[in-house]
């Protein structure tokens, strides 16, 4: 009886679901009446088929190897969710990441390689071309003019308006995009077309770090053969999985997002009351000014709270009354941080307090000798 009781306890524990520490929404581009690009025409397989297979494989890899990650698919079959529906699914789930999967096409059959896009102003004609191409899915929707309130995928002015949207998730999107491209290039041997900024609808209106992945060109015969093969789809899905795993390892595993934010978040304080809920700046784990002067070679951890194309004053309302705001420049943007800590754990604790006080997009960044480094570059203890 005792053995059976012990067995029951272990069996119960084994099947107790883990509390998710991350929610990932995977979006298979196109679907249903929208086939996406048709490739070379040599096969019946189109973009919507490849993206769905890769999305399902990616979801399977995550569920099998990362049981603490909740996966949500915007479509599981040959259906056609509207673009704003895909965005709504991610936002209502309070997702931590949004990954949209697509395949590219071009007038020249010689074009090949894979690229990852994040929300931002178009830096090249290539970025504008791809954004227009993928956003054209809107025309497949009924009553799209009313649904998107004048959003016109063919009008360049539309993308200027998109670029003006504040995006506090740009750094994290760029970080994930870089990891995905590294996997495609180094582990799968694909041509790396880099991480670019473009005004895709589905990554412009999501409220979390978001990327849109172009797996390759179906209009290139060799690349089409690779992408429609089971081996090719498995390789590409596993590359995205490894990038996601590396990205997650750069975060603190115990830093789970509350499933019901209303239960834990407090109302955003005014600048006058900010100091009442702000963590004690003299806590032992924070680096003092004297220590900073004598340990400049040590790694420091700060909490990034804002990003802007123009320089901001410390008195800007976006900082909610905080005075100890530091700035660094990266990717042509001014990045603003608060706090300075000797350990990542202390910085993450401060980040949680900042998120609860209104800085919902806050995240931890690391510096060595005053230069920003990836969290994955921080030596393990």
C-alpha cells in the first residue's frame, strides 16, 4: 500500500502542469483563401502550406522541450484569420513573444536567403517591398476598408504613420531576430539576409517583442525544393526553436508574467508619488558611486525603460519622475535605463517593481566596461 501511495504521489506530480513562465504566439502566415505567394508554379504547395507546417513543427518542439512555455497558434489548419485577429490573439493572451512565419517571393528567380523583420521605419526599398507584399493579405478580407480604418498596404504614407508608433519592444525584437538569423546561418547553412525594420501590420500592433520571419524565396527553385521538403521545414523550425530557447535563457526563469495582470499590478503612480513605491536605492545589491569608480571592469546590470530616435530630457514625463536616468546609444536610438546593480537577480527584482509601477516594457540589460553586452555573454557563476 505504501508503495502504491508513493507511486500515486509521483504520478500526480509528474502530470501536474507547470505554471508558464513565457507565452509565445506563433503565427503561420496567410491561409485559407489567401495562399500567399505561389512559388515557381512547379508544385501545388504554396506559402500558406509551408508556413503552417513550420509553425506546427515549431510548436511541437517547444511543447516537447520547454514545458514551462505556453504556445498559442493563430491558426492550426488551413483557415484564414484576419490580420487584426492575429494581433488580437497575441494581445489578449498578454503574450511575451509573437513570431509570424512567412516565405518570400521576387521577380528574379535568383533571389534567395532568409531574413527577419521587426517593426520600424523602412531603411531600404527592399523592406518596403516585403512589407507591402505581406500586408496585401488585407485585401482578402471582407470589409477591410472599415476594419483597418484607411490602412492601405500600397500607400507609402501608411508606413510613415506606422513608424511613428512608440515601440518599447524594439530592442528585444532585434535581439530575438539576431538569434534567429544566427541559427539560420550557422546551423542550417542558409544565406543570411539580416534583421531589418519594416511596417508589417502584424508586428506593428502587437504589445510585445515581435518578429516576422521570411524563411526563404519560394520563387527560387532550389530554395523552394528545400522549403517544401520535410527535412527543410524541420531544419527551419528547429532553428527558430533554438533561437527562442537561447532568448529565454537570457531572461530570468522565475520572472513569470502574471496570468491576470489586474491581480498584481498597481495603478500607475503620478511623478509626485513615485518615490513611495520605488525600491530603496540604498539596498546592498546596488552599486554605489564609490564602487563604480573602482570596479569599472565589472559587469553592471541596469533596467531599460525607454527607447527614442531623439534625445530626451530626464524631466520627460515618460520617466515618471525618476531622476537617476542613464542613456546609451544603439542602432541609432537613444536607450534609457534606471538603476545600477552588481547582480542580474537584483536588477530583475527592480525591473519587476518598475513594471508594476507602470513601466510595462522594462527589461534588464548588461554592460561591461560601459559597453552594452548580451545577457548570454554574461559569465555563468
